[in-house]
C-alpha cells in the first residue's frame, strides 16, 4: 500500500523525521507544512506549504488536497493547538497525541498534578500558583533552592533554577516581572539530566537509546537556557554514566504514564534527573526532542513509516532496533541566541561537503537544517537555531570528531557553536559526577 505522509514543522527535528520517512522502504510520498521553508525538508518533499504550525484548519486543507494517509507532528505548538484533533476529525491519522493527552507537556501544572494523582514514580515535590505574588512569597520563604516553571509552553527557555542559573532574589524578580501569570514551583533536583524517548501506540511503549542534551547557551554549561545546543548518545541504550537498571527505571515511569493515558500515541519524551535516590522526572514532552530526534532517528534501523502504519492500523508494534553506534549533535545558532538573536542574516551552508567528511572517517556525517528560511536569493537565519551536524560512529569520541569536521566544512560564519558537546572532558565530568552522587 502506498502512503502519503504529511509532516508538520520546519526545524532540525522535522528535517530528521523527513529524512527518516524518505528513507522508508515503503512506497511513500512526503509533503510538508511549516512556518519556515526548511531547505532540507523541501528537497525531500513532493510539496511544501508555508503555514503556521498552529493553523489547524489550513493544515487539514493541505492534507486533504494532497490525499494524506498519515501525518506526523513535530512541534509542541501544533499539538497544543489541536492539529492532531483536527486531522483526526478529517479522517487522517496523525502520529502524535491529541490536545488532551498532549497536556502532559503543554500544561506543567496539569503534568505535576496528574503525576501526583496517579502516583507516577519520580514525582518531585511541587506547588502550583495562579498568583505571582503568592509564588514569589513562597520562594522567598523557602529555605532551599527551587525550580521556577511557567505553566505553559516556553520553547525550553522558561525555567529558572535558584542556586544554579539565578539567585533567589533574581528568581523572585523573574516571577513578578515576567509576562507569565501562573507558575509551578518545585524542589531543585540535583544530579545528571538525561532523556529517554519512546514510541507509543495502542498501549505499547518502545524506548529508544538515552540522550543527554545541553540546554545552556555557552560552553561549560554557562549562560541562559536554550532549546538545546547539542546532544549525544552512546553505542548502547545507556549513557556512559548510566546502568541498565536506570534504563529499566525510565521505562517503568514511561509505562506508568501510558497506563493512565490509554489513548496516548506518538512520542513520549521523558526528561529525567539521575539523583542519588534514583530517577526523578524533570518533565515530559509529547513529541521528539530537538536536538534528540537527530540522535535517535539516524540510528533507528526499523522503518519509521512501518511504525506509524502499525500504530494507525492497531497492529502490534514492530520490534525496534538501533545501530550500535554513538551519535553527537552540535547546533550552529545565530549570534545573540537565545536572548537577543540576530535574524535575517544570510548564511552560507555548504551541505554538499558533508558526504566528503563521511568519506574521511570510519563513520558518517549528517547535516540537518533547522530554523532557517530558504528564499529565492539565499538561506536566511530566523531567531532560532540554524542548522545541526551529527557525527555517527562506533564511539562518542569518534562521533564528536566527525561532528567537528562537519562543522568546519559546512561553515559557521555569523553563527555560534558549543564545541564542548560530546568531548571526552565533558563526558568524563558527567561520569565523575554520578560516581560522586552514588558514592562509587
């Protein structure tokens, strides 16, 4: 059976999804809808429409016009806007949660209250506020450090942690002077962050290799939070500082969520803190992470379209397998990102040289375009991340070397990169941190 797949979204995550769909052994035609014209996606797609990812009506119109039989949703904004619901109503199966189930990401207060009510393992202590003054006073009186989370979506940039990113007084000022009106305050979790993503459909939960993202803008984990500056995986399902028991604990937590949300489908993303007391849940997301999708999908050996077909047709999910290789993703971002990014700058990205990099190493180099806009007169930056390179190899060190070589060849003029992502020094510091936590 032939499939016509509609992809919603135009970032690096979506370029990785597009390539995974295009690489399918099924008879597939790909179309895409996004607010920016991603040149990598446009090259793979039979058709591309520029539309806001939250414009459910226009997305459905485009899906119907191309005869879409499957859809896959990239960004959380589309999930929050009910795009899956609208496609469902039009008879088009979308691999992603409906608006109600997507609240596990889009409403942080709902997420934590759901976890407490359903007794989901790894729930931290928290309190919800609809009055900023009350939230600020609670923070003022609290003796320890806290994570300050606006209730809704913030693009990965809204959380502030006292004792880490900000002082208590700066946290209070953030609550009172930001545009957010509702907050979740929770205990500060201390440990190593990691992400485990899972394919979910019809009650099945199939986890993928653990990833570690790097949120802070500058090397050495300095600066403000971003959407993610880069990430890495090892050649197994565990990161170098994890045990198999940690993976099993993550799976237990994700399964507990799905058991309580039986209609959930798509990707469930668990961000965890590995503490001295085991895994605690930092947050759940209702879609692939960005950059984490660019670690996961290039290593996926199972046909992604086959996974979506099984989900739609309520068939048993296929066994999923991954290449036993490590990956390192490094993002190039506009100067000033994330606080004062420069948009509209012309950038020259030579993606044709990436194949040459692969030929020079025992591994593979990949390039994924992100939030750039392909115009008639060239490629221009937006206010978000521009492109990512991925090194794929037998070890993290080899993958990191490939990623650096790809960056050098692709070009970073006018852009900024966290070069420490995936380096041996950084990875060893993570291992040492966990050994210290565990008293090893």
